[in-house]
C-alpha cells in the first residue's frame, strides 16, 4: 500500500490540475462572454442615443388635397405702381419676378377705388395723382409680357350712378384698351375690401355689389372673357355671403383678404407665437364653407395676404422671422386645396419681398422661390405629436422627384430639435436649412451660405445638404427648412 501511494497521489494531482484548468478556462470564457455582452450593450446604447429623435412625423400615402402651380402668387399695390409710379420695367425687377411664373400678379389696393382712367393722355401724371394714363398702363402691360406673370387688375367700384348702381363707363375704356393691346389679361376685380368702404364715408351694400359683378360679367363676356374675381372682402364673412349669394353663378374666383396681425401694434413675440399661425385654419374653413354652398363652381383664393395689415410691422414683416408665418400660410392654404394666395406685396410697404430701392430680395422672396422649385402640388396626410404648435411639419409630394416627398419644417421653439420620419423612407434626402443671424435680420442663409443676387438679378445656387445615413433631421432653434426625401417610395407621388 505504501508502495502504491505515490502513484495514487500523482494521479489525484493530475486529475485536480485538469479540473482546475477546465474551471479556469470556463471562467475565462464566461468573463469574455460577459465582456462581449457589456460592449454590445454599450454599442446599442450609443446607437439608441444617436438615433433617438425629439419628434417623429408619420407620413401616409394619402393625398388629402391638391393645389395649383399658381399657389404662390403676389400683389403690387395700386398706390405703389400707379400713384408712386414704381418702375416695374427695370430689368432686374423683371428677372426677379420671372422666377415665379406661373403666378398671379395682382394690381389692387385701397387706392384702386379712387383711381381715374384716362388712356388717351400720353403723358405720365404727376406723382401722387390718382390717375392711370397710357404710359403707365402700357408700362404695366409690357412688364406682364416680359415677366410671364398673369395679370389681375382691381377696378374702381366707387364710380356710382344716382341709383347707387355701378357706372362701368370708365372701366369699359380700360377693358377695351387692354383687349386691343393683344395681352390676354387673366382677370378683373371690382372693388377692394368693400366691407370697409364705410370707413371712408362710402357704403355699397353687398347685394348691390353682387348685381354690379353681374354687370361686369356681361361686359367681360363680350371682351375676351377674362376671369371675374371678387369680392375681396377684408374678412367680413357676412358681406362675402351677401355678394356671392347674388353673383355666385358668374364669379370665376371668390376672394377674401387675410392678415394675421395689426402692423401698428404687432410685436416680435407675436411672430413666433403658434397662436398667430393657428388662426388661419378657422378663417379658411368659414369662407370655404360659404363658397362651396353659394358658388360651388368658383375657386376660392386668398386674394391679398400679409403677416400684418397697415403696411406690415416695421422692422419685422420684411425680415427672417416673417418666414414662419409665410411658409405656414402657404402650406395651410394648400392643405385646404386653395389654388392661389397673393402675397402683399412684391415691392412696397414694410412687408415687401423685394427692396424697392436696391431691388435686392428680402428673406421671404428666397423661401418662396424654394417652395416653387421643391414642393409639388399634392398634399400628403401626416401626423406629429402635439407640441403646442411649436414644431410644424407639412408634407407634400416633391417636385420633379419620382415618388419623392417634400417636408416643410418650422421650429418655433427656442431650442434645437431632431425629427424622425416614419411611413416612408428618409434614408437619403436633400436638406435646405434656412437660418439668419437674428430674427429681425434681412439676411438669409441656406445651409450656412448667405443668399444674394447679383446686380442683374441672377439668383444664387441653392445647394442642398446631402444626407444618406437615415439619421433624424436636425433643426436649429427658431429655424425653418425644406427637406426632400429622395427615396421615399411614396406611390401617390410617382412621376
């Protein structure tokens, strides 16, 4: 037994060593496996952090409305172009306006109802005279031909007979002259904001104005049949109804005017308040309900619009911050299927798109150009979680991109936000971020590059930021952007 002990002892030690090595190997494998799990968890946590977004917009393949290629249109006030005699024929101005075709170019305003026509006079009136003569009207017609816009002209509705009916004699001379010029005018209006005539001691009852529209309709039918447009109320729905009840069968387009704020008292805070943007929805609903009932064959336009009436809010309505209201209004109108809104005004006042002296564009000009170039006519249904209206996303088919989707994103919040997209692919996209040095700056930057035109009015290149990693869209605080999902795969947006 003593002789065999060393052998038994050696065998036991070998077995123990093999067992310990096996245990140590198992422990090492377990530790390595645990380490792998930890690394994987950290990586997943990192990915989760990277891909998490503050908001998600869910885009469906449902088209909820279709608008027209004249959605983004413009005005120039009668005061500006006729009384002050702003020269619309300047080559730089013509080139800048050409960029918006097709579009409506409406000449109208308060002074239109105090304007006399004398197209036999071959000299210009003195600046300040409320008189339209041949050289001024020819200049407007030449501008329309050169720029390619569609002209709408507001006729004087306050030329009245003794029975208070409209006297069309003076207007008829203008209509005939225009017909003989060879220019096909798009349409005529009769009166500007007639629901406010009483503020200047003039009163035209809505039913009477409806009869006057019928009179004008009969005249236009015999002279080229341009469109009949009106009544251009300032917002009085009852007055609108009174006119359209009488003239609904002859009106081609029904119109109302809309301003979000009072330019005399509006503050900067008003322009970044979501409630300012929310008000338009109900206004369109009210007018659209009446139009569909009383003039179902007519279109409904916002015939004149700006962020603030009274010439705009000085130092605000022609700056960067106005873009929140401007882009939201275009999108809201399109969502309701409105074919046209006419921005007041291309030049003039404190809400001009173009500076009347330098002819350099203000920020809203560039954002309107980007809309015309990037956004299609079909409005897509989409949802985003309620956030008090501070983050707004409007979704459309993209223009010229097969199955592409265009997002118009507004971040009114004071902090940056990230936005994920569901329902369609956002893997590859072109981003156009619009920012400025301050809310009231007249400078606009596209992806960090200052936008400007040269002395001839040639536009800059609008170069997008290319994204192909599917990450959330990042928006700076109080900024807005166009984002084109180039591989969205949206079937309703098939070219």
